[in-house]
C-alpha cells in the first residue's frame, strides 16, 4: 500500500557519541505504511537526518501475547509470568480483552483463542 503518513522523531542530541540508543512506542498507530525519519539537531541547530525507513504496521494477532506471530501455550505462560512474578520480558500484547489492564481475564481471552472460541 501507499505511505499513510510521515513521522519525524527527534533523537537525543549527542554530538560526542557514534550511536544513539532510544526506544520509540508505535503501539497506538493504526495499520498502514509509515515513513519514519529519525533525526537530531547539530550544535548550530541544523536538522540532520540519522536514518529514514518505511515501516508497515500489520496489527496485532489476537492471543499473541509474546509477539512471535503465533498463538501457543507460550502466550499463556507470558501472561502468568507477568501476573505472578511481574516479568515483562515476553509481554508484547498483554491486554487481550482491551480493558486497559492485564488481568486473569486476559488469560481467559488467550485460552479462548487457543480453543477456537
């Protein structure tokens, strides 16, 4: 498809390091193609591009908690790890029922996907 919109993201200003590590949250973007431009400003405030890339947001697979593209028992395990031990390592999409919280109801939602309900 065509590019839906251009997103410009300022990176941390750092003229002394050769790499910049930052995390950007794209979870609120709808499905579609986006041209993303990462940039920073030089000391004289000139806009300098670091990288330009096109990303396609495909959407979330219902039940895919750990973001591996399939729904398996590993997704249930990721939810239990979060709920019982606050482990967020494999938790990409924990709020399965869309209520804004990650609870036992989300585990039930994943089971329903696994069972084909």
